[in-house]
C-alpha cells in the first residue's frame, strides 16, 4: 500500500480545491475568481477543524466588512473627507480589536474588506453592491470547496493535536513541579546535575509559555471538527484556564525560593513529602485520563492540609516566617488547582457523574481596555491608510491605485498583529511571487485555450508551491507565491494579457514597501531597540504608581477613576514581561553591542519577577489586616513604600542609575527597621491577634520583602546591558 507524506497530502488537497473553486467561479461567469482562490490558499490548513475555523472567520469577517462598506457608502455618498474619516475609524477599530482575541482573523478580514468594497467603487451604486456580494460569495465558495475536499480526502482531525498539546502541558508541569520540589528540599543542590536541572526548568518554562498561549486557538479548531470536544467545550475552556492558573502559581512559588534557601522547608512543613507525592500522582492521573489509558476514575486523597509547624516557625525571624507562610499558601493553592484540574479531566473523559465547570483559581489580570502598544499599531495603520488614500486621490493616472490602498491595508494590519517583523523580510518573498506570477502571465497563459490546460497549470503550480515550500521557514515565500501567482495570472472572463499588468503591480508593491518602511520610524519608532526601552519605561512608571496605591486609606473606598487607573497599571505590569520578551528576540546585533542575548533575557526574567511580586503584593494588601498592627506599622511601611516608589521613578527616567549595592543597603535598612517595630508591636498586640490576622500580616510583609528582593535583582542585571549602544540612532 502506498503511503503519502503530509506535504504531499496537503499540497494535493489545496491544488485540487483551487482547481474546483476556479472551475465553479468561471462556469458561473463570476468576475475576479482569485477571491475564491485566496480563500483556499489562506484557509487551507492541515486539520479540518483548523481550516473550518479560519474559513468561518474569513467568511463572517468578509460579510461584516462588506456590509459596513456598503453602509458607509450609503451614509456618505458625496462627502469625500467624511467618508475617508469613517473608513479610517472603522479599519482602526478592527485593527485594535485584533490584538485582544484569539479570533483576530475575523477583525482582520472585516478591516481589509471595507477598502475593497469602498475604494474600488464605481459611480453606479448597484455595482458597489454586486462587488460586496461577489466577494462574500466567492470567499464562501473557496471555504466550502476546501472543507469538502479536506473532509473527503485524507481527513485530518484536530482532536489528536489538541489533546496531545494539553497532555504535553500537564506532563511538563508535572516535571517542573518535581524540579521545584527538588530545589525546595535541597535535592537538586546535592545532585551533581543541579545546573542541568536549572537549565531544564528554564526550557520547560519557555515551552509551557508558548504552548499555553496556543491552547485557546487549538480548542477553537477542535470544537469544529470533533463532536466529543464540542459537547464538553465549556469544561475544556475551564481546564485550559486551570492550567494557566496552575502555571502562574508555580512561578509565583518559584520566586520565593531565594528567601527559603535559609530555612528547612521539610521541617517547617511536615506534610511536604506527602503533598509532593499526591500532586505528582494527580498530574499523572490527569495525563492518563486524557490519553484514554484510564477507564475508571481514580480515587483522590482527602484535601491535604499544608499546615506549618508553629513551634518551629516561631524560632525564625519575622521575614523568614512570612516567606514560609506565603510558600505554604502557594502549596495550598497548588493542591486546590490540581484537584480542580482532576475534576475537569474526569468530566471530560466521562469518568465523573457530576459535570460542573469550576472557575479558575487565581484569575489572571484582565488586560487594560486601552493598550498603548495596540494603539501604536492603530496609529501606524491609520498613517499608511491615509497616505495611500491621498495618493489614490491626488496622483492622476496612478496605475492600479485601488490595489495600492487595499494591499497596503492588508500588510499594515498584519504588522499591527506582529510588529516585531521588519519590513525587509517581505522583500524577497514578494520578489519571488512577482517573478512567478509574471512568468505564468506572460509566457504560459497565452498558450492555454481550454479549462483543461488552465486547470492543469493551476494544479501543477499550486501543488509545487505547497509541496516544495512546506517547511515553516518558507511560509512567507509560499503565501506570497500563491497570492501573486493568482493576482498576476489574472484569470477572468474575458481573459486579458498585458505586460503592463505585471509592471504596474510591481511598482505598486514597491510603493507599499516604501510606506511600510517610512511608518517603521514615523510617527512612532517601531525599531526593536526603541520599543524595548519604551515598554521598560512604562513598566517602571506603572510599578511606581502601583506602589503609590498601597498608601491608599483602607477606611475610604477609592474613586472610580482611581480604580480604573490602578487596573490599567496593573495590566501594564502584568503584560510588560511578555512584550519585552517578544521585542528582545527581535533586537538586531548592532543594537546589542557588547550585550549578549542571554543577558537581555536575564533582564526580562528580572522584570517578570518584579511583575509577579507586585501582583502578589496587590493581592496580599486586599486581604483583611489587624487594624492595631496596621496603625503600629503604618509609618515604617510608608517609609519603605516611598523608598521603593522613588527607586522605580528614578529607574524609569534613567535605568543606568541602578545601583544594586545602594538599593540593597537602603532597602535592607528599611526592612530591618520594620522588623524591629514588628517585634515591638507583637509584644503588645500578638496575644490578641487571630490566627488569620497573623498569617495575613506575615503574607503582606513577605510580599513587601519580595518586591525589595526582585528590585535589587533587577538592579543587578541593569549594568550588563549596553545602554548607550541600545539608544544609538541607526537606520
């Protein structure tokens, strides 16, 4: 029996779907049938669910954009500037919305469809309507054709890939938990491979970050081609949320290890060995259930109480006590989160009689409704749109001017979603696509006299492009090759041939690259080194503002504006490390100077530590505190807060001013003074404190110390960066 490779199968399916889509469009005398071909080319993915998910987003996005285009044309039929303003506002809205959802492709299609309907409009309004309908029906045609082909010929189900990714996350988290437990108990330090364990943990964290970010999209795809997943989709969404919460707790727990190195964790938390064994068994059982290896639900142990030995705890300094209690609270959350994961996996696999969707513990910080980086993408998109619209209006006889507006909108919206991509990466794939399309248009198409020849040419070209450029590193060449081939061969009814078609489109695309290159520096610089520094400054300013909120009076509720500002800056602090990591990978060697990429990554890691500790501080401050202890320690906490806030403000203006030794001395002095006053306050109030109030106080103190430690660690990483080279003007 002949076995075909995955590249062969995907290339064959896409080529066959392309031929069928063109055959139907031409038989119905539909103009510009390459719209149907675009739908096949850009939605034809490996799995049925992936293709159907992207196809539906393309169809509904196109329909929404076409409708809005017609609405705008009807509202402003004779007012050019108001019409242009309305178009730019709608496309800007779509561009901004792309950054806040896994279904970004819907907003992308809606945004690029409005210029297609509006800019190519004719004086006859009936033609405008026909164009909108034609684009929508041809897009739908391409999606339906490819979906049927992918279902009938070598169907690939998305379920296996999705469930495999979830099991991979569970296995990686199980391994990461084991490494963290080894570190906490000193096992990894005694082993000869302790450094290898640290490197493995770093790799696991990076892999988990990437995979967890992709799970919501994979679930969207699997829902569409697998009824079993669709039936319990809410539980799957809950499970993915729990996996994210578990990862957040693991990382927050890891941030405490430096402070726990001086204590004997096993002596202070007697249940630690039993808890470790139980958590490991739960994660293994979850992976086994999801892989189908279990047919009956395993039995969980009762809730394990992560109690701290109070007698042993009392012998430690107060800040060590706070670190131990905070670690115990994280262990308790790990127990609760793994139990919720276990219940969700049991529900999904049909091994449980109760089917409830548990909310994720420790919900992540909600993104701010006004993200500055997404607004910068909108500003770039609006600048390019107006630049091309003005060229369209004021440059007489500009060839294929509508293509200039439409295609530039496509490119700039894609760059808004991935701003780290430099414009130059489009140059060679674009040149490849133009040459390929030009050869087919000039030398092949005039010799084809029937659809048999045309279909053969289509099949061979599409199959060859997909098969030969199947590797992900050739993705841009493949997409540009397909797109330019379909545009330049100009298959239509009736058929026209002209060298000017190739020359005009080549000129237009050079103008598009020029406009994109200009907007990489104006009105806001999108050089990686500039964006990296800007995001770091915003992070430090937001950190300073969050520190100021810890001085708000507990007796008076904050105003709505204060709550909004706090939520915005909390979102900035939570999302900045991920943004910095993305821009760090894009930094060119010329901007690094003597700095190694590893040093930049260490700086980003220290920013992540500050982010985690600040979020922990915000949560700890929201917990109930003893009023007597708050009054006794108010001045000391205020002095520490002002000192930390001042350091953040200073670093936001000049990161090179970071002095790790000076920060260490200043903050240690504040903390030593605070600890002495805690001792005095406990002598007077300790007997009257409830257990809950005492633990909440220690957690709050531990959060304060954690921010200090993370800030000092960040200051230690700052001198390793070549800041003068990073700021250097460069083109």
